[in-house]
C-alpha cells in the first residue's frame, strides 16, 4: 500500500514534465486567439485544425465527432499501454526511491507523461467540440505541468543530495580502512623481525601517520593534485604534467569545508584525507626492505624527502585531473587528466605504479645503498612471532577493501566490482603461494600464506576497478608464482631485502600493472579501455551481431522470430478468450451508463460492473502469454542495445572520426601499461637511490645503525624501550652489563664462580665474535661454543665470568673458540 501511494504521487508529480505538447499548446495560447488541441501520435504539438473548427462551430458535425472518437480510441489504447508500463515499472520505482537512481526515475516519468497525454486526449474528446471545455482542460494541464516541474526539481535535488551523502559515507569509511592498514602493516612487519627489533620496526610504520600526515596537508596534496607547473612531452603526450602546485591547496587555506571536487560528489577535504592515507602507508612499506638496521630519525628525514620527490610527482602523473586548474571553465573541470601517464592512457585504479612499484623500487635502492644486516646471508634471522604477522596480514586484507573499493571515489557498482576483484585476487594468491611452497619446500608455512595474500592484494591494486572477478583470480595466481620466485632469488643475488618489500611490493606491483592491460574491460569501467582479452571478445561479439547487407544477424533475427511467435500466441489466446467482444461489451455498457437517466442508471452501472469483471478475468488468463511476449521483446531490446554499444566501442577503437590515426589493437593497452610501469620503475629507483645517498651523507653515515647497536637491538638503542618485556627472558645476543643473565640451560655445578681474561684481542672484537656466535643459524653450532655457553654468566670488557665447570677445559675451549672466530691467536688466563 505504501509503495502504491508513493508511486501514485510520483507519477502525478512527474506526469507533465516530459509533455512538450502541453508546453507548446500553452505557448501558442494568446488573449486574442485561444486555441487548444489534443496531442496526437507523430506530432510535436502542431496546431490541430479540429480545435479551430470547434471554435468556429459550437456544435461539431458528425465528421468532426467521428474524428474525435478516433482520437479517443487511440488515446485509450495509449492509456492502456502506459498503465501496463507503469505496472511493470512499479518495482523499479521503489528501487529508484530507495537508491536514488535517476535513470529509473526518468523511465517512470516518461511512462507517466505518456499516460497523461492519453488522459488529456480523452478529456478533449469528451468535450465533444466544446471550445470552452477544451480550453479549460488545456489550462488545467498547463497548471499541472508547472507544478510538476517544481516538484520534479525538488525531487531531483533530494536524489542528488542522497547520492552525495552515500558517496561521502563510503569514502569516509574507506579512508578509515586505509588508515587501519598502517597498524596492520606494523604488525605484519614486526612479527617477521627478531624480538629485539619489534618496537623499532613498528615505529617506522606508525611514525608515518604523524610525519607524512602533517606534511601531506601542508604541501603534499598541492604537489600531487595541484595544476601542473612542470610538464614534459613524452610517449606521444604533449605537456604531460610531472608535478603540481597551488598556493590555495597549501594547508588547504583556499578551500572551504563545503567545497566539492569538480566532477565528483565528495568534498575536497574528503579527497585530501583519502589520498593522504595512501601517502602515509607508501613510505611505511619501504621500511620493510631495510628493517633491523636503520635508525629512526634518518628514516623520518628520508620519508619526507621521498614523498616530496618521488610519491607526489608519481601521484600527479597518474591521478591528477584538472580539478583546480583556473584556466579551465568551472563547469568543465574534473573531466581531463593532466598528468603524463594519465594523459598517455595508463590505467592505475588504486596505486600499482604510484604506491607499490614506487615503494618496492625505493626499498631495493635503500638495500643497495645501506649495508646488509650483520651475518647476512650466512646467518638467518628467524621471525619472532608468526602470530603477529598473520594478524597483520588479516588487517591488511581488511583495510585493502577501502584501499581499492574507495578508489572509485563514489558508492556505485564500480566500488563493488573493485571490492570483489580484491577479494578474489587475495584468496587466489594466498592459495597459490601455499601450493608452490608446498611443492618446492615440502611444507606450507604461515609466512608463505601471509606473503601470498599480500602479493595478491598488491598485484590487483592497479587492476581492481577495471577487471572482472575472474581476472582478479588470474592476477592473484600470477603474482603468487612470480613473487615467490623473486623472494627466493634475493639470497642468490645477494641483496638484503629484510622483509621482502621489493620482492612482494615492487615485483607484485609491476606484475599487476602490466596484467591490468591484459584483463581490463570497458564493460567493468567505461572510463577504462579494453585489454587483450576484452578487445578480442568484444570484436568477435560485434561481428556476430552486426547486420550484413541490411539484414539482421542470426542472433537478432532469431530473437525477433521468437517475438513474432509470442505475438501469435497472444493473438490466438485473445481469440480463444473472446477478448474483443468483451471489450466491446464494456464500451457498450459505458455508453449505456452515459445515456441512462436516473431511473435506469443503477441497472446500467451493474451491467458495466459485470462486463468489466468478465474482461478482467479474461485479461488475467491472458497475462501469462503477455508476460512471455514482454520477455521476448526485452531480449531483442537487450541484444540491440548491446550491438549499439559495441558499434560505438568499435568506432572509438578504430578512431573512425580521425580516419584511424589512433587505431587501437588488442595489444595497445598492454604496451601502454608496460611503458608506464617501466617509467615508474626507473623514476622511483633512480630518485630513491639518490635520496638514500643524500640522507646517508647528511647524517654522516648514520642512516644505518652500527654493528654494536644492531647486536643490542634497535628497540633499546633507538627508543630506550623494549617491544616485549618478558622479564627473565633473554635476547638472542648477550647484552653488556654487570648483572648476570640466566643461562639457556642449568649450569653443571663443578665449582664456584671464576673469571677468565682473554688477551690478544680488544673488547669490541670479542663482543662482535661472541654476538655472531649467538645468532640463530641453520648450521650446526660451534662445538667450543656449546662447551663454553652453559657456564658463562657475564662478559665485561675482555673478562668472561663463569659459574661451574672445569676452569682448565673452559680456558682451552675459549682459546680455540676466539682464535678461530677472530682469525688471530689469543691467550686466556685465569683472572
């Protein structure tokens, strides 16, 4: 009932907006010559001579009455069709109300307008040539049209406001999702390092929230999305923007909170916040490549420089539009890309080039500039907690839905598609990595599952808004296999990518960016283009559907034949049910009611009621055949609409407007993606390499920590704290101090405490040697070390304090141990 009331109100409100006949009629009416005519099929409100004649002769002759009756019959037919269409659109009307779909509302408006036209024709015919009655009907229609226009404007405004609110709600949520990825990344990374570096590793990610968070609002957004201030001609692109700038965007001082992004429905402030989350997490990714050996303060400096010279220019080249360009008319802003790669046609929905390729290549550059971890690759640093790593991977997966789904910058089917492709790729990559590792190493590991999930998320990031779910699955599987190989090659190539930032993000982002050109489709995102598979599929479908020599293709011809069969079935059913005679009986009964006097009116109305009931019962029996016909007609309409869409698509690909100068092929987008990806690799690597050297020089070689501080752990040396305080638990490396530490095994009590003094080596050399011996390793432990370790309690300078054990045997073992480890003879004596 509620739906019916709303539909009735909406139809009445929308009835006359699409009635140009009414407006033309009202415009033709003047104080000296008033004339009104019923709209007819095939006309656009042209003057009808019938109305002029009825004005000249108050009583219409038989010929004119006959013509008006014909109009009435046609109007009744139109009315019946309109009512049928309105019934069919009732469900769409409710959807349009709940989801503010303006397109659906337009359909209903058209149907209502058609119905109202028929109603007006009926009223004019009923006036039987009375010009005053016709004039009154036209005036009423004009008043209704004016009121309806106002109501429609109000309805459209409310619908637009509802759409804007929905978009804002989703992007606000997505921004929070992306922010949540930062602690997820911190947990993911900290679980893979040694316990003594847990806090420092988390700080390198979490500090980006503060450092880059402030910098982005201050100048970062202006650099990334302001009007282009430096351009280049490259890749066939003229004046491709490299970096932007606008003083109005510095601290957002020239932007009001209510200002909306041109061409979008979200405020500028919200776009700043959403893109700021990307800027925050990207430099945090780099820390994974140099974890356990970088100092905190130099890394903060590197983050600011890297965002300025690498991230912001890449973001401008890929994502910047003419939103803030004062040389563009306000009404046209937001419709044209201004960045180099964006103008070239490169597709990057959520950051394959800007985020992952850039961060991965920066990680590789830092690996090559800074020293390796002490003992790498001979000694393996085992993760301290895979529980934290898996938890972090889960949080990253969760936040990635906002990362990709929010990049549509609206709340539409596109955001749903990106969400779905993200889920498909992550699941496929996690499964693929586990299977490959199982086959290669014999056991699936938790670290492998976590790495696979992240690799899939990375690879689908540039493609998520352009591919179907099945494309996401293939991208995820490809990323799992290729990234697994890249991670395993680092030991052979010798670079120390601590937590596989390059192997997962750099390689995964590169793979995903190129495969975007393979699997993208305009059917997913009309703002994109057709990749290799979609191009061929759409061409084949076009050839299948297009007409040949003026004849319909087989699919369309077959569909139309089905429509004719359905029409014949409806006609046969009508004859079987005698619909025509029942319709005439209703018309006759209506005529009797109109002609009856007061005495016979009740009987005539009863007869009319029975006739209508009989006709309604017949129409119910006919509805199934009519529904089949409507379904067949809808199929024809769908195929013809598909052909029309493919025709436009093929024309655009062949560039028929320019005689094929920019004709596209199946490999066109793939090649564009390769160019954009290679450019991003070179740009990010070279500048990151230079910045890493610059920071190393600025900090006098202290970008990476010293061997001693690394051995003690960055938690203590950089922050004066520990990530996990387990009290009696020991670190993996002996810590200098006067307080004895607990031994890993109970000492054998063969005596009391005693000290052995080591000569021939400095305290620093002894500490480095002992620290190296204490590192976890897959190789068998040194036998002299195993003989000494259970009795050692404290190391002070060159003095080693023992509790228990035989002093003579321990002295021999200490002598052999350090002579072998340091590479020169040492002496040991009892202090």
